[in-house]
């Protein structure tokens, strides 16, 4: 009885100190080997659960998934055509996604998704670098933000922490129309800081910009709405991602630095 | 997932022994960090501190209406949103309000102190 009336302050202080100690030890990398062992246990379980979840979602809306896949293929085709410079390269570009041939790709399985962050089953043991990016077909999916030994965390454009410099291109024209900052607000993508003088249109493509530290011309999404007010300095566009980040189960990682 | 876990931990802290509640908060925080790839110890620190506040309230005040839990949950989530930038979902809040109401109707019996 006496024990139950005792303040929990002692155990609280022990646990809080322990948390801080673990936090600091992990920050300086002292726990990486222990984490590696634990990741080996958790990653297969997470992968299994996520794959099951994805397969259930895809089964329930397979027709929509099929249409989305076809849509993505068509968008890819448009981007490929637009990036062609010579007629004799057209056929080759139609058959291959326009990604640099020197890039080496590592397939990765998605094992979790939360608030615009994707967890992957590949880590530093598979020679991934912190600057690695992920693509699905040739669509930009995200950038690695954390590297464990056997798993990693990827920040997609939908993450509230993501800020990407992007360009807007008309699929029918060469060269870009506008430039802006792609951010996420309430699970929606917005391209902000677009100058008022430029005139992006609905259905224009939004692609990565080399000035943002990413490989250029990787499609991210398309414009669905333009928000423009005369007294503002900038205009804003609402963007729909070309790929449903929560619906994919595999993607490719590449070391881009 | 995290919001649900926090809510569950607060519920446990409301009714279970203090020691168990704190240890559970610590361990679930560690597990969440491991699963989400955040730095180990971060969530366990936050969860343990949150549960400790609930326990302190439970000790000091006799007013133990389950709606107090909901207030704790909202305050805790707002502070998390301010410090870590994690999202505070209105749907989760509504869902937990309904759960609290059910708990209130089924289990809550006001303490009568003479």
C-alpha cells in the first residue's frame, strides 16, 4: 500500500535519463550495430504487413490502379518526346525512360508510409548514400533523409519537411515556362513563388529543377489549379502527384550526388 | 498510429499502476523510434513525459472525468505539433472523443467523497 502511494518521480527520472542517454548514444552512432540487429528483426515484419496492406488496396480498386498506370505511362511518353532533341533518338527514348545511363538502380520495397515519409527495406549495407533519390518508372518519388543499416527513410514531396525547387513545362513545348517552390500543405502539393508574369496552365507538368540539387527533368506532378490574385507578388499552383505515393510497393533508388 | 498509441498510453496511465504506465510509455516510444527510423530515445522521452503529466494530474486532483483525458490528449498533440511539426488530425480527435464518450457512459462512476 505504501508503495502505491509513492510518487513515480524516481522511475520517471530514471526513464527520462535513459531516454536522453539512448538519444545521445544514437546521435553519435554508438548504437548503429545494435540498431542493425533490431532492424533485421523489424524490417521483414514491416515489409510483410505493408505488402499485405498494399495488395488489399490494389485488389479493391484494380481498375483505378490500371488506369493510373496507363496514365503514368502516357505522361512518361510525353516527357520522353519533349526531351528528345534529335529525330533519330526518338525511338530509343520511347523504349527507355530518359534517365542517365550511368545511373545504377537498386530496387527497394516500401515497408511503411506516414505523413509523406516512406520507409524502405534498403540501407547503408546496400551501399546507399545519404544523397540517394528514389524514382518510380522515371517519376521522382523522394530523397533519402535517414540511412539505417538495413532500412532508410525517404522524404516524398508530400512530406511537410519537403521543399523542392521545380520547373513547369508545357508537354507540347520545349523549355520551361515557370519556376517555383514545391511544398506540401495539408497533404496537398502546391507550387509557390511563381512570378506573376509567367502563365502556367492546368495540366502543365511539374519537374525537378537542377538548381534544387536534384537531377533535372524528373516529373513530379501536374498542375490542377492556378491560384492567382492581382495584388500578390507571386501566384500559386495546386499540383497532383503523378504517382500515388501510398499505393506503390516498389521503387528504384539511385545514388545521385 | 502515434496518436492512437498516445491515447492508449494516456488511458493506461488513467487506470493502471503508475510504474507500469511509465515503463510501457518508455518501451513503446523506443519501439516507435525503431519502426519509424527516428533517433532512438526521442519518442520514449516524449511519451514518458506525457504519461508522467497524466499521472501527476491523477495524483493531485480528485476530478477524474474521462473528458480530462481528451484535454490532455489535445494539449499533448498541440505541443507535439509545435515542437516536432507532426500533424494533428481532426478525424482522430473526433474518433477519440467518441471513444471517451463511450468510456464515460459505460465505465465512469463519479467518486463520492464524504
